[in-house]
C-alpha cells in the first residue's frame, strides 16, 4: 500500500472519529473528542497492519477479532450499574461503532465509513428527544396508575 493511501485512510478515520467526538463533547458525555479520534485511528491502524500481514501470508482476521475484543473491554468500562439504573450504554455503543468505522476507513471502505458516521451522528442527535418524550409519557402513565 502506498504511503499516501495509508495517510488518506488514517486521516479519514481520525476525521470521522472527530465528528463523533465533537457530538459527544457538545453533549458533555464521556469518551469525547480525543477518545473517539484515538479509537477510530487505532482501529484503522490495526486494520492497515492486518492487511499488510495478510500480504505476507498472515491472516488479517485475527487482528480484526482482537480489535473487537479490545474495544469490548473499553466499552464495558463505560457502563455503570446502580440498582435498576444502567448508565453508559450509549457511550459503550458509540465506542463500539466508532471502532468499526475506523476499521472500515483503514480497509479503504470510504463510503461505508462515512455513511456509518452520518447514521451514527443522526442516531446520537435525533433520538434523544424522542427517547425523552417516551420516558416522560411512561412516567405520567406510572403516576396515573399510582393515584
């Protein structure tokens, strides 16, 4: 792979990770700008390395599987449970999907990486108000049942 192609893939991964990280920073959520850039960049780098290893008779699937496992540990660390309340699921899922986006960018799947980032940003920006609506509705229904 040419150095320019490697740079393009890494820069795309970093840029897409930054887009997700900016949304997380704006919403004052954990795993913000730097974290998301590093997750996407690291995933892209591991993917590029695994492709280089495959060219020498290695198997790229092993490295990809270990990226997924490692990201699982990062995501698991973002989840907190207190009684019946679980927090950090969206952060964990964002870490997970961001790693996949980085892997896609590292594999040269630019449209897949970019499209997935756009969908992720829509999910992160559009769905919270809808979730709040249903949560308030559920709370009102619960209050009515208690009276």
